[in-house]
C-alpha cells in the first residue's frame, strides 16, 4: 500500500475524485488504506457491522453510515481485531468508536468522528451494500476509496488509485515550490 498515491495528489490529478467533507479522526496502525468498498447503514447499532467484519474482507474498506451520531460507538477493539484478522483494509465510520488506545495498536485503518465509551445496540438493524451519502460524497459498493492523513476520497467508478497518473501533478507542484523558493531568494537578495 505504500505505492498508493496521496489523496491530495489524486484530487489534483482528477477533478472527478470525490473528497468527503467530514473532519475524521484517525485510529489504528494503518494511516493510509485503500480498497473497494462495502457499505452499511445503521444507527447506533453494531449487529450488522459485527456480522460483516466476521466475514473475509479481501482487502476491502467497510464504510458505515451511522447518521453522524456521537451517542453510541459503532466499532471498538474487539471488532478491530476481528476485522484485521479477516483481511479488511480499514473502515470509514460516519459515527464514533471506542477503545481508542487499543485501536491504535491494531493493524487496521479507521476513520471516525471521534470516540464515546458507550457501545451501540445489537439488534442487527440496518442495510448492507447500499449506496450511502455523507460529507457530500456518495459511497457506492465496489467503487474504490483511499484514506490517509488528509482525508477520505472516492475514485471514479472503475478506477483504482494505481490507475491514476499523478507524476505530472507531483512534478508541477515541485516546480511551483522550487520557483516560489527561487523567487523568495531573489527578492531577499535584491532587497538585502
């Protein structure tokens, strides 16, 4: 996954990349994760999530639309261990998690709104593998997601991060930065 381009470079390279306008917190050892999405819609209930992370993840990212609730955690350390063992790349949760210290020691990537100690219910209510929408982005099962320190993006249908050429935008940014630095040096020398 270290070859995955940064979310910023992917956004610079393509105007049709969707950037989620939610200020997520990062948890887990993986600060960058990517993969095809599975989705859940559940409100303050962990039953459907427990069932889903108990299945093989095959490098997928689980996106959970918890309605933005901060009253009950939708994910914690026990489920993180299970998700990691089952091969999930990470989770994006429009809701909160718990067990933050333990989560940060587990080989998984998690983006969530924050933490709360109270766990969600376990009725299993909700929907699986349906398009969900939050932060101005539609998360469609099967499309690819990339998450890193700068945020969460969804790539155009049919594309993976490796399919998007970023070398040109990286070079242009470096040239701009070098030109700006050269201009600053020239200005300082001229005025000094």
